[in-house]
């Protein structure tokens, strides 16, 4: 207007909810299987909650946990990624398959005698 002008600048940061995603070092193996999980969630995630039914530990808040599976079976894995705006969860059903160790059920013993 005729009295002059005034301007103001501000930086506005737009934060969106995170997107959860992951992979792992392996998806199958024998009892005692060790799995290293690799968190591939969006970079705006600030915390995580993993659940590993059948695993040790069965939950974790680490970014990239390592989990042992002592028993055979097929297991789901869940990851929830959080930030101040919201959260996102991914569930991978039947993601880990652990096979049983072989067992000896029948065996024969032979004795050989030399004279």
C-alpha cells in the first residue's frame, strides 16, 4: 500500500507418518537359526517396536535386531515404526521357517570279529 510494505519468511517443516519396512539376512534354516533384521523404514521414523513370536527376544526396540529361533515352526514378524505424527505397521506372515534338526530313530549296530 502507500505506507510501504512488509514481508516475513518462515521455513515450514512438513512431517508425515513413517512407513515401516524390513528385510532379513535369511528367511529359513534349521533350529537355532539366527536372523539379522534390516530395518528399511522411512528415514522420518524415530522409534521402532518389533515382535517375533517364537524368537528370542520376542520383542525389540532396536533398529536392526538379531533374533534366535530355538524351535522349529513358521513364524510371523511385525515391525511398527513411529514418529511424533503417527505410526505404521508391517506384518509379514509366515516370514521365518525353521526346520527341525534331524533325529536318529532307528539304527543298527554291527559287530565284526576277526579270528
